C-alpha cells in the first residue's frame, strides 16, 4: 500500500534507463537548499535575530547549504551529456537535437511559467510590493530566462530562478560542449575536461557578480567527465575503497567550509565529484541513495525548487499568529519540521497537478510504465 502511494509521486519520462540513485542525489541537493540554507536562515533571521547560528562555523554551515545548487549543476551535466557520450564513444543511438531541445521546452517550461505567473500575481495583489509598470518588465525577462543578464540581480518575481537561468544556458550549450566526445583519445579527452574544471574553478573562485553558465563551468564539466566515465563503464575505486571514499565525500560535502576558502572550495568540488561517481558505481552508496522515499522526494525537486521560497515565507508569517513562542530556541526543530512539511505537501500537490502531466511525451493523456530520471 505504501509503495502504491509513493508510485503516484514518481516522475515520468521516456528515457531508456532508470537510475533511482540520481533522484536520491537530487534529494540531497534540494535538502541542502531548502532545509539547511533557506529554512534555517529564515528562522534564524526572522525569529532569532541571527543569534541561533551566530557568526562562527554554524552560520557558515547554513550558507554552505547553497552547495546544493552546484550539485544540481553536476547532475545536469551528467544527465544531459550521457546520451552524447554513449553516442560518440560507444556507438549508441544518435542524439536528435530537435527532440533534445523540444524535450527541454515541453518538460521544464510549463511548470516554470505557471509558477512564474502565480508569483507575479501574488506580488501584485497579495504582497503589493511593486506596481505593474515596475514588475512587468522583470516578469518578461524571467519568462525568457534572461533576468540576471539584463538586470544583473536576482529575478524580482521568482528569486531562486537565477539558477534555472544558468541551467537553461547550459542546456543550450551542452551539445556544443559534448563535441569533445568526438576526440577518441581517452586520456587526452579527460585531461581536457580536467583542465577546464580546474581552470574554471580557480578563475571564478570568490567572484560575486551576475550569474551565467561560465561561472559554473567546473561543475557542469564535472558532470560531463562523470558521463564519460559512466559511458565507458570506468570505475575509479574498488567496492570497499569506493564505499569509504563515498561516505567521506558525503561528509565533506555536508560539513566542509568552502565559502571564501580556496582549499576548502577545491576540496568540496572533489567531494561532489566522488560522491556522484561512487553513488553511480558503488553498491553501498547506490543502495543508500536509492531509498524509495528519498528517490520520490528527489524526483519532485523541480516543484519543490519552484515553490519552496514562497511557502517558507508564507508559513513563517503564519506561525507566529498561532500564539507559539517562535522566538524560543527550543522550538527551532519543530519549526523546521513544520516548514519542511509545508514545503513537501504543497510541492507534492503542484507536482501531481502541474509538473507530472508535462512529463508525458505526447500530452496529458498518455502514461509511461517506466519512470526514469530526467534532466532536472
């Protein structure tokens, strides 16, 4: 009965291979962004005046929750480049670019535009922070995924969509980047990938400016390198050493400080790379990230990503009206659980009603038997 309930929330697509562990990784990424970063920061600032985390390690730990976004970039690099790697390196089915771009539009565009309209109307008629003449140009810029480029700031209507704009830029450029798979010399090809990763990481370290795909090229190319290894069935570590490396990489991803600290920044990139690699190749790590509930929540990450910011804000304003002493530090965990539950419930409904129907290849009426991971 539990499995039948969870099946309702599984993603649908028409890819040919199911990698549940990828959705498990997506769960980790969205958990870091929603729970560790945005919820914790909101509670600390709104209720405790910044006194909960202070200014030491735990304050930095909350901000490190933003590492979930680069993990998403690595996953996107892997998922999008894997068909190109299999085609160019192993003679698998040729990638049809028309279908590739159509899939990006039909899969990601409708849920995003619907959420964008909801946010736009809420800003105008609920929050009433902006006039129509002020907000509408920002809305149009977000419709075309160009707000950060035009306005050099987070999107006014849907602030978290800055990373989606970066993702879209990568979707467009990925076929071009994947031309490197035409290079048949394996060592030379992988050295090129490593040079791009290292050079990009060093060049863009601690640079805070308008976001674009090239600022995060080291993450996307980490995913491309992972696709290269996966297509060639290359495992860098044995099962025992892979399990140890995977668990250490997970710990490093969660707890290693990297903001403004170059050695930690480079080490965290390595942790993310080996975390994904071991999840794909090591039996223990694969089982750990294939737990059904994690896979299901990870599969809904796009809906969670689109809605969580508004849900946290709404729940945060609603909670004090219940009479609960929200300024009491003892209520931090219950408050966090309340926020997480609110995000999960509302996002699940949005996933079922809005996102999931657009996973079907030929409209709302067709169903696929095999749910498999998609590019977002």
